[in-house]
């Protein structure tokens, strides 16, 4: 009887134990399932994160490629613009010739045709000179008669470099551009600040986005115009205060040979005179003779080009003053610099009667000579020294 009672008590007990065990097994299975699902989600998240990193890296490479292509397109745009302008000029000339020959109906004698052609050419040359006189200020009637004195302002920097003052109306700042390849301009509040012994501490540093090449850069009306390093003939127009590039152009024919044999790092020498911006360079097609180009400093477009008779051989520098090119020569080993070739773009100067002009009291060489039309002085860089030359002028005859 007791055994029977125990049997009835054990059955519910065992049944409850087996039910609890069954629930425990179900919980374990559920935990394993949840764990597997979490592990799967973590692996997917890790793969997603890796894919994002790959996509970001791919996008960076793509961005670099696009920026590089855009830079190339900008250069190509400037080159195409220059070529189109040259082509338009050639088309206009060809059209004039076609119109002329089409209008000629009477061909009685070769002499008559020849005379008419000569008259036409003389007429076109006269019209071209009138246009040039309108473009250039013909009232600029002085010419260089001598170099009176020199002042060595300071001796600082490399053997090659350039320093200048903006010839604008209210500009007193001094700019120092050291070396033939660099991208740092030092700006000084005045020439007195520049002359101080610790001048570099008081200079404002302006970093260019692209370095310059040579020493032929110029500053005019708040803009730096310079030959971009690594390019054949690209001229950059840089706003010094805003520190941005505002324009650029390609100078046709320039950049293949040095402008001056004794300053081989300078392929394009930019200059300022009373008429504005000029470019001085040499071309193989001219036998190494110097070519001068008038550039509109606002639109960065070529206005006119002249082939001169001045040789680049033994030349070390040149400058423009009152529509006239003055080329400075020296000896390869250094010596007394002298001006012995002059070219006036308006033929207002009898260059054959101009005597050789020597630079006073100095033996050495120049890497840069720039004319300041406001102060009628030359700012020169000679063997690391910054020099000012005062000029003696006279009326053109």
C-alpha cells in the first residue's frame, strides 16, 4: 500500500523534471540560434564596413584622376585659345589677300600689278603703324641717355633672384623673389623695412600654388605675372592680396630656348614700362634673336609681336622703357655690363646712333634688371645684391 502511494507521488515529480529539462534544451537551442544570427550579422557588418573603405579609397583615386584631367583641360583650353587667335589672324590676312586679288581685273602688264601690290603693302604698313600708335601711348617720348649712379640696397639671397616695387600709384611695398625656382614671395611694407638686418622676420610670406621658373617675373597693379615652372610657355596672373590665380595664358613661340645666353634659367622675361606688360623671349626661328610681345595685362591676350635684331648671345638681361627694348650684354666670365642693342617698336629712335651705355662702378653680372616707370629707376639683382640704378633720359629724336 505504501509502495503504491509512493508510485503515485513519483510520477508527477518525474514528469515535472522531464518538462523542465525539455524547456532547458529549448532555451539552449534558442541561444545557439541567436548567437549564430548575431555572428552572421557581425560578419555582414564587417564586410559592409570593408566595402565602404574600399569605395572611399576608390572615390579618392577617382577624384585625383578627375582633378588631374581638369588641370590638363585648363592647359589645353589656354593652348586652344591661343591657337584659335593665331588661326583667326592668319585667316584675316588670307581673306585680305583673296579680296585684293579678286578685285584685280586689269592685268595688262606685270609691272602694273607689281606696283599696285607694293602700294597695297605700303598702305597696310601705314595703317598698322597707326594702329600701334593708338595702342601705345605715342606721347612717351623719352629715351635712355645714360646710367648715372647705383645704390646697393642690400645683399641677401642666392646668386639668382628678382626684387621689385609695384609701379602702381599708391604702392610702396617691396617684393623679394629669391632663386630661379621657388614659390615663396617675401613682401615688405617699405624699402626701409627691407633694408633692416632682420628683414625676414618682418616680411609677409605669400605662397604660390605653382612655383616660378627663371627670374623674369613682374608685379603690376597688385598682380604677380610669372612663368610657371615645368611648363613650356604658360604665364600665370596671380592676385597677391587674395592669393588666388585669376588668369593664365600661353605665349606663342616662347619657352624653347633661353631669352639670354648668360641667364639660361630665364625662358620668358616679363617687363613693365609706361605702356603696361611686355614679354621678352627668344625663338629658334629668329636665329636666337630676341622677340618682344605686348600683352594686355587685363585680358591676358597678345596685342602685337616684334622680331628684333638684338641677339641673345652674350646677353644677360633686358628691360622695356617707353616702348623701347634695351638689351644688356656682358662677358661669360663676368665684367662690366653694357647696353649695346636698342629696339624701338614705333621706330621713333635712330638706334644706330645710340652709343654703348655702360653700368657704372661695378664688375659682375645681373640675373634680372627691371624698369620701374613710376620712379624712372632700374631694380637689378646682381650676384645676390639688390641694386637700384638711377637713369639719365633725353627726348627721342
